[in-house]
């Protein structure tokens, strides 16, 4: 009974994610795309919850839905004349693309079937992941944690460069 | 035998002296760039002296070929040496120089021809410093090829010649120099690439035991590659008469055949010869072509005797095609220089036929033919150069009756032409006769067919002589000057060598006899 | 609780110095109004210090920060290579930027940060560090590629590079996730101890995806599309950095990722690498023939050279790895030389880049022309230049592990490549010049190009100098 309920919830979130992601890609209206992205992120957060990854789920909601997406929506809304813009969504080389994507999906599906998956019992799943992630970030993973700040720094420099007025030739 | 100066062996001096000269030229001030000629002349003169010392001191009883003991004036040092690695064993590439009866004639030839070529370049005006530094670099490469006994070293020298030659043709050449230079480069590089692959395969197949540490290691030593016992079991080239050995031999053969040049890989030669300046044509025909033949007897035959025997008939057949095809093409030429170029193709065919005889007469004939052809064609190219310098044309149809106008010059032309067509009493005859005699024992019908090449050669040579030097002189050439002292200095020594070796070839023969015998024995055993 | 020790800090000293240096440069840029010279010299001093630190850490052999990064040996060796490349790019850029009027701020800072990313990649013992290193380097490159903002090519280069790079990152991450899924760790050393899981399909799929990610970064066919446009659209000195440092860094972590867990004993994966290599050599060299712009030509040549280096990986032997490392050095030196000369010769606003513009350079600027020819011959792989020894090593490794067909393709395609490398030489020496403009040769740039050429020559004649060091690295 429990597992069935679990399955229903899983498929619900999965469908929400996939359909809204499809709209993001195929919609010709940028505002509609931006709004469906909310549902994609939301669905993914739901999947994280189902996987008992509570910290990641919350982070997903905070960072993506709460932060990035809002920023994105502001950007879309504040930019002039963008809401009526028709975007090109045609594919340049459909046949090649279909072959490549199909083979990638085929390989992945094949692996999903071939692999002997390990089944975890409920007792193995930690109750809360936030604490152990926090610990790992300042002990074993302190170097990557610090290095990420460098990436952010570069990203900021890049953004500043884009935003800067083009300098006149001296 | 050892001969050193400042603790450096004579072969190293011989090979790297031009590089010293090149450095001197680099530091010459632009105003004194004419000095470059004298520096180059000095280098080649010293080389000529060194070659003479080698000729005098050379022990004619030692065979060499595949025995280290038989090699003379040896110099062995580790060059690229990387200590034991877990997966690969010790890597060592040696600086291994040495000469035997197969290389001494070539060294003499190179020294003589280089000297002549410097004189032939005397009139170069366009960036003198560049020309002569490239010339010296080329010189190093040529001597290096003839003295190196480590395959890797040999390959480095082989490739080293490519760059200066490319520039010498491309910058100082005639109208279509760009095409000729690139064609030369690509053809030769294709050949070297094949040689490189075979070299790699040989390297991984051959192991020797290090004398000091007792460690097993791969080697590039050519002499070690000639010993079938050194091939590791189950390695690519192990055994005799295997599929891979045949392939390796063919690759090596094509690599050398391009330089030789053998039909159907000969098409770079007429272009390169025609476009190159006189001195460079002299070197091309006099020395570079010989490297192909030298490579065959020094590397291809002793390392793959089984494959050589297996393919001896096709090789002889290619030699036959070269002789006849080259002669026919020569006959059809309107350009004097191109005619000489094709005559080279024809004469190098005799070398191949002689080698394919796989007996002493044939081989000796082939080796001697390489030397003689070197001197004779050098002379022919200088002859064309002399004419071109004065008239700026090479079309045979524009000439006639030069005999009366330039008597001294024409006398030398007669010697060169008759030597080329194999008149008894001149050097060409002896080597051709030896080659055909040797080949007749192994390939009767092919040899008989090939002798038709001699008739054809006589035909085009005499016909050309008649068209250019006999008959009536066109009016525009009324003011032609006879040959200058510098030009005499180039042609007379060559003429003397040609006549001398035609009457008394023994000095040359005894140089190579022991080694050639050893080589033939080696090949026959298989 | 101790999270890290003093030894960790000492071990990663070169990295820390470079990070510190980049922050200092950023501050200097912000504090002083006209800080060009100051930033330039402080950057060079910083990198020289980092080289000194790398020499100091070279004899060490350890890991730091809970097995996250390698210390000493391999890492230090590559650090020195990247820093040297960085210094040379600095020297080339100074006058070049002046000439092109692109003296925007942060240029030098971004170069230093990208080098820190490369250093991370070469010292990573963990897939996460590889990923972060690649990201730092790539983000810097995205920005640097877009420096010609006013120009269409500049924008095209940056956007194309960014989109495809992000795509590649996706593959890389997916691969890392799958590997983590099977192994329960991202640490390469721990992965290598878990032999049971090596045949796991999920694990192999992970490596396959990782391979795709890496192939993007080294521009191997069929993931090479970005290279020509990006190389052409970026500033020449930036292209020099991308094609040398970027490639060397990608290969350094490629070797680490594929040789530490010895997944290279998997024959299928090796075969895939061999095919990628053959395709890169063929397509890179054949397309190289058709180019008219020297920067595009070098882009295709860099694709082909990625193919040559993959030969070493496909062979999966120690000899192959050593060959790649040697090749990276010789290739980096050669390309720095070539791009350096191009940057000296390039006109304001990107003129003088087609083959025709090089006509007669041999008589106009004999030294530049001679050095460029030297670089071209080294790229062809003609002795006695370093390129020959490198190619020789790689093809030897292929023959040794029974991949003779790959060696044959390699040798034949490098024969094809001769044609387009020689074209430049033909134009420089055999054609007459159409232009009579004076070319100004800045002394800093010339000095660095001469230095690089001497390196090509010395490593070509005495390769043991560096090979004896290389072969003790892995």
C-alpha cells in the first residue's frame, strides 16, 4: 500500500517535470517558458524529497525557485518588447539530431535494464542529510567548497564585463 | 681503426664541420656576405682532405656490413638514453658512426661533388648568406646518412636533408620552383614516413643484451637488426619469410625507391631537377639519388634478406622499366636539363638491376655505377648550367654548332656524353658492364631486354650532341664566350676521374670488394 | 577538529600563490586608475613565485586535503608548464593588446585565474576537483573569448564556446554522477581499489560520458565544432592560451582520470578512444587543407594534434602517457611560438591573417619568418625539432600495443598536414610581398618567441633532458 502511494507520487512529480520542461523548450513565447520553468524546478524538488534528500530539495527550492527563477522572471518582464518576441525553435539537422539522441537514450535505457541495481532498505537511509553534508563541506570537502568561490568570482567578473558599457577606442 | 683530432673522431668532423661553417656564416655582417662563399669552399675543401685521409687509411681487408669489428673509424656514444622503465625497459639511442666498404665510395663521392657544387654556386647573388648556410646544412645531412649506423640517427640525417633541399629549390629555383619544391618535399616525406614505420616495427622486434648490466633492451643498432637471432620470439618481424617481414621490406623498399627514384615514384625528379639551380641539380643527381641505392644495400637487403630474395624478380623488373622508360622519356625531351634528368632515371635503373642480381658482380657493378653516375651526371648538369648561364635558355632547338664557338667546352662535353652512353675506356662502361654481367646470371631475359637501354641512351645522347654542338651556329649566339677558369676547375677534375676509373677501376673496386662479398654471402645464406 | 594540516597547505602552495595573486591583481585593477604596467608585472612576479613553489614541492609525493589533490611530481610538473605558458602569454599580450586597443581591465586577472583552474585539473585526485578545475578554466575562457565585444566574431566565439562548453559540462557531470552511483565515491584513488565494479555497465557508461566531456575540452572529433570559430574569433594571444594551456590541462586530467583507476584496461573503451583519435587525425588534417586563414588552420591543426595525443591514451601504456606529456610540452611551445608570431604580425582590427598576407615575410622580417617556419616544421614533425620526438613516442606506443593501424593513420595524416603547414612557408619565402608597411616587432614578444623556439630546438636534440623527468612522474 505504502509503495503504491510512493509510486503514484513519484510518477506525478516526474510527469510534472517532464511536461513543464517540454513547454520550456517548445514554447514560442519566452514568458510562458519562464513560467513553466517554475514547475520543472518544483517537480525536481519533489523528486529529491522522495529520495530522502531533504537538504538538496530545500536548496533546490531556495536557490532555483526562490532565487534564480525570480531573477529570470524579472529580467524577462523588465526587458522591453520581449514578451511578444517569437523565438525560433526549429532544428537545423533533425535527422542527425534524432539519430544521436535516440542512440544516447537507447544506451542509457539499455544500461538501466542491464544493471543489477542494489536495493537499499529503509533503515540504511539517513534521517537527515543536512548535518552530514554540512560536516563534509568543512572537513573532507573543504577544498572544493573553497574553490567554488573562485568560480563565482570569475562568473561575477564575466557578468560585470557583459554589463559594462562598451569602451570607446582610446 | 681510429683517427681523432681534439678527441673527436674523423667521421664527426666530416659530418659536423659544415655546421661550424654555418654558425660562422650566421655571424657574418651583411656587408661581408660574399665571405660566405669562401667559408663554404673552405669547409668542403677540408672535407675533401678528410675524405682523402679516410681513403688512404681505410683497411680494405675488413668487411664490415654486419659485424661491429669490421666497421672502421667507429664512434659510439649513448645519445638519447632513458633509464629502465617498468613497462618498456631501457630506451637507448646511440650516436653510432662507422664506415665500411659500402660507405667509403659514397663519402668520397659526396666530398667531391660538394666541392664542385660550391664552385657551381659561385654566381649566386640572391641572399648569399642564406644559400650557403642551407648548403652547409644539406652537406651535414648527406655525410650523416652515409656514416650513421644507428637507424634512428640515420633517419634524423635522412630527414635533415629535406629542409635545406626544399628551400634551396624553392627560393633559388626557376619559374615553377614552388611546385617543384613542394612536390619534392611531399614525395620524399612519404618515403621517410614508410621508413619510419619500419624502423618502429624493427625497434620493437629486436632486443640485445646490454654488455654491462646484462639487461635486455630494444635497440636501433642496424648491425643488431641484421642478426636474425636478435629478433624476439613472437615479435612482429620475427622469423623468416613471414607476411609482416614482406610488408616491412616493401615499405622500406618504396621509401628508398622514391629517393632513387624508381618508376613509378620518379615523377618528382624531372621537376626538381629542372627547377633547381645548377649546383643543387648537381647535388640532387650526384648524391641524393645515391642515398636510395645506399639505403637498399645498407639497410633493406641485410635486414630483410629473405624478403629481398622473394621479391628479387619484381625489383629487377622495375630496374628494367627504369632503364628503358627513362631512356625513352629522355629521347622525347625538348629541354636539355630535363633530358639529363631522365637519363639519370635510366642510369639509376642499372643500379637497381645490379642490386637485384644478388651476386658479387652485380652488386659491385651497382655500387660502382652509383659512384660513376654521380660523377658523370654532375658533369652533365654543370655542362647544362654553363650553357644556361650564358644564354638563359635550355631549349635544345635553340642551339646548334656550339663546337666551333666553344672548343674547350665541347671537348669536355664529348667526354661526359660518351661516358654517359657507356663507351669503353670511360668509367660508365665498366660499371654498366659489371651490372649487366651480374644480372645476366640471375635474370637472363630481363638483362637482354635491358641492354636495349644502352642503345637508346646512345641514340639520345648522340642525337642531342648533334643538335646542340654540331651543325650551324644560330646568329644570336655569335658572341658566346668559351668556358672560364672557374668552370674548368669544376669540369676537369670530374673528367679526370671519369677517364681514370675507365682505364683503371681497381682503386675503387678494392675499396668495396670485401664488403660487397660479405653482403652477398649474407643474403645468399637465407 | 583539524580539517587540514600544515602539510596540506605547503603541498598546495603553488595553487594558493596563484589564487592569492589573482585576487591581488583584481584589487590593483580596482584601486589604481591606470594599472596596466603594475598588474602586468605583479602577475609575472606572482607566477614566477608559483613556479618557485612548484619546484619546491616537486620532490614531494603525497595527497592533500583528504585525498582531494595530488601534491608534487606530476602536479608540480604540470604547474610549471602552465605557469610558463601563462608568463609567455603575458609577455605576448602586453604589446598586442596595446596594438588592438583592447586594454580592458581584468584581462590579466582572468588569465591568472584560468591558470589556477588548469593547475587544479593537473593535480586532481578526485572527480569533483577535475570538474571544478575545468569549470574555472572554461568560465575564464568564455569571458576571454568574448573580449572582442564590439566585433561580431568575438560575440560568436564567446556564445558558441559558452553553449557548447556548458553542454559538455553536462555530460561530464552526468558521467561523474554515474561513477559515483556505482562506486559510492568520486575519489580516483578509492575508485581504483574497487576492482569488482569495473565491469559494471553503469560504471562504464559513466566513463563513456566522461570521455565525451573530455573530448569536447580537447576538441577531438566529433566534438570539435567549436574550435575553429572560437580560435578565429578570440584575441590571438587568448587563442594561444586556449590551444596550449587549455589543451594541456584537459589532457593532464584526462590522463589522471583514465590511468589512475586503470579503466584503460577495458578494451572497448580503449577502442572508442582509438576511433576518436583516428577521426580527429583524419578530419583535422583534411579540413586543415582547405583553410585560408592562418588562425583557422591552426585550429584544425590543434584538432589533429588532439588526435595524435589520443593515440598515446589509446595505447594505454606507460610509454603512451609519457609520449603525451612530452608531446604536450613540445606542442605547447610550438603553438605559443606560432601564435606569438601571428600576434606580432597581426594588424590592428585583425588584418594580416590570411596566407596571402604572409607573402614575402622571409625577406621583410627574416627572423620572424625563420622562427615561424621552425614552428611549422616542428608541427609537421620533422627532426631535429621537438615535434618529431613527440610524434615518434606516440606512434611507438601504438605499435607497441598492437595498434599499428592507428600509427599508420597517424603517420599518413601527418603527411597530409605537411601540405598546409608548408603553405605558410611557401608564402613566406617563395612569394613576393604585396605590402610595404613596416612591421613593429615589440621586444618582449620577440624575446618570448625566441625563447620558445630555443626550447623546441633543445628538446628536439636532447629529449632525454626532459624525458628522464617525465618518466618518473606517473
